[in-house]
C-alpha cells in the first residue's frame, strides 16, 4: 500500500504484462454514465465537421471545397473484386486498397454535416475546387447505427477546443447524403473504368508503333 499524490492506492503486479496497475482502495464518487445515443433501427450515422481547414497547416481557409468519404478494403482484392493486388511486386505488401463512398460540399465556413455508413472503417480526404486532394486522414473511424459524432477540424489536436466562431452553417441544415463517384461505390478497376476511356479517346492515335 503506497501513497500516490495523497491518495492511498494498492499496486498490483500483473504477471502477464511488464507494468504495475494501480487499484484505488479508497472510495470515490461514481463516474457519470453517458446516455446511449445509438439507434439500432438506423443504418447510418451522422458526422459533423466544424471547420475542415482548422488544424491543417499550409491550407488556407476556403481552399478546401469538398470532403471525400473513403473506405479501406480488406483482402482479397484482385481483378474479380475490382483491382490487382500486385503482391509479386511488393514484399512486404504495405499498401491498402480503398473505395470512394462519396463526397460532400463544404459550406463557406468549412463546415459539413453528413451521413456515413455504419460498421465500416472510413477515412476522410480534403479536396480543393478541382477535387484534388489537399490532406488525407491517416487513420480511420467507425460509426455505430444512429450515432452522432463531431470533430472540430481535420488535423487539430484533441486537446484543443473549437474556435470562438458563429454556429457552423452546415449544422443549420439536415445532414446530407454523400454523392458517389460516376462509377458508383464499388472499388475502381483500371480495366473496367480507365481502359475504356483510353480505348475511346487515345488508342486511335497512340497504339502500336505510333
């Protein structure tokens, strides 16, 4: 039994790990139990974004115009499932295929309010007016049915609070459904989506010895 910062605690040695776990032996107030905000009758969740460029060094306010919602895919991933893994060219194979679920426009203040699928590992990408990527989320997040979650910015530290600014424009509207790309939400395939474009517009002049 030791005294840690004026609180008596019992230190228990867990044989399965190389550290000590403090176990309080003095009574303390019961932590609050948060209300469950999920709704199992819904097949979507809602995500709110206060300011897409907040926390993104090098990106000016108003430069980002869209937010793309993408999903990392699990293996197998081959021509049957939409693309080639190229395992023989990468050892170890360290890239992850993905598919685009859709895009949502950002409001003038950089905010967004949109629906996302549940139980999917999704990540977000900031796009400019030409839908070219400005910044990418390097991790992923999952949502539960009916859940409502929000973030202050895209690369802000979790220790920061929102800026003292007016109520986000996007939150004054109903959440929007992301618009999928022209080929739909299936994984993009070079043979299926790209090669036909080359066949129609390019190979007439750029084929064979030309």
